[in-house]
């Protein structure tokens, strides 16, 4: 199918883009990679009157390292994030999660800003942004504001973004160099949105967990950060601890069913994924603590 008629706008500056969002009347939609919105338009689930394309705003694309943060422009593609040596070095969890999104042609076009703005509860980047404490920058004619990732996601497909706002960048605080991370997901076919995904980020000291964060996608209406995982701090980093925490987190989550997997199946998948993800993150943290890299 083809989309319903719309007026296409290709601003070349952020000022012009926010001005368009302020002035245009009717249903005005932003597009970046078009990998979610354009299929919805083709199916006529979305029928915007105006489409504001962000792809020509050079200032919104690319990866920058500051003393304290990794700053990723909103129109940076999944593939750039997956393959960037800088991202791999300072935020390996982000590049590992990027590599699990769809297929390469989707990753070549889809953008991190589009993914977090869409806020699909099974998507990788919303979970990555919460796991890594990202700070989102939002711009409109009214000015610029920043929102922490844990405040950004309201529910499935609902975010803090107002209709006239553009997400311009995500700033990730640089992680402890001695931490290790891992991400694994379960999907019916490679490249599908996952049913459940698990991310783990830990640091170890003297054979014990020092810090630990475990997050899941596909088990809630937004990225889920486990409170139970905080109990890992100070616990011996062995198989018994990791099995106990996997059982506890699978009881902590309150998954929904969406026709793809039943609630009990999601708990089982979450438990199985935690049992694999956590030891891998631990192993990587151990290597990092010895002076190696993940
Ligand atoms: C076959 C297939 C498989 C896929 N598999 C996965 C998967 O496994 N995991 C996954 O996470 N995604 C998957 N996707 C979705 C893909 O990652 C999309 O690229 C992503 O969800 C949206 O990014 P986009 O840049 O294409 O955004 P668009 O489609 O252009 O826009 C998506 C939404 O975000 C809004 N938006 C975009 N950019 C901004 C911005 N900067 N500020 C404010 N609002 C903005 C748009 O208005 C729109 O509502 C898949 C897509 C396909 C077609």
C-alpha cells in the first residue's frame, strides 16, 4: 500500500525544524530513519498531514566523547552505534544491544532517536538508555530541556516528548572502566523484535559483586530495571548467587501477554536469559579488572 497524501518538509537547521513543528497545522509527524513510521504510513495506521524529516540536520548525527559523557546525536543510526570503535570502547553494552536490532538494512537507516521516541517496550535502545542512565535533550521553540531516561518513558509508545519537541541527543555518563556488561534476547526469528531481552552491567571486587544492574525489555510497558538486582552488591560472584538472583527477578517482573508469549513463558525466558547474561557480564568485568577490555 501507499501512504495517504502528506506534505514533506526537509529542514536543514534545528531552528527551522522546531519552527515547523510550532507553526504547521494538522497532524505533524517527525521522521528520522523511517523504519517504524513509514511502514505505519504505508498501512495507513499513521496518516500525518505533514512529515518533518530530520535527516538533513547534520548537528543531530554522530558520536562525541567528552571528559564525562558519550554523547550520541538523535539521528545517529543503529549501525553507526554498533560499529563505532569509540562506542565499543566506552559503552560496549550500547553497541552490543544495537547489534541485536532487526537486520543490517534496518540498522543502516533506523536511528537511536527514533527508537527511543517510539518507545516500543521490547526495543533495545529504550532499555539501553535506562541501563546506562542516559540524559535526553529535547528542543522546541520554547527552549531546551534535559530528561533522565528513567523519567522519559511513560508507558508503551508514550514518552515525555511534547508534540512540538525534537529529541536531539542522548548523553551517557562514562561507566566505571572495571565494569562488564552483556545483553541477550529471545525472539522467534533472528531480526524480529524480541519477546524478552536482558541486559546486565556489573563490577566485581575480591570475588564479590560490587555494583550490579539488571534490566529487561518485553516484561513491562516500559524498560524494566530490577530492584532485586541491587541485592547483588557484596554477594559472592558464584553460580549459586546468580541462580538465586535469576529466580528472584523472574518473580519480581510482572510481564504481560501480547499473543506472542504467555506470562509464565516470559518469566521462564527471563530467568534463563539472566542465568546466561549475568555470568557473561561478570566474566567481562573480571577481565576488565585485570586490565583487559570487554
Ligand atoms: C523488520 C523490522 C524489524 C525491526 N526490528 C527491531 C528490533 O529488533 N528492535 C528495535 O528496537 N527496533 C526494530 N525495528 C524498528 C527500527 O529499529 C526503527 O528504526 C526504530 O524503531 C525507529 O527509528 P527510526 O529512526 O526509523 O524512526 P522513524 O520510523 O522515522 O520514527 C519513529 C517514531 O519516532 C518519532 N521520532 C523519530 N525521531 C525523533 C526525534 N529525534 N525526536 C522526536 N521524535 C522522533 C517519529 O515521529 C515516529 O513517531 C524494526 C523495524 C523493522 C521494519
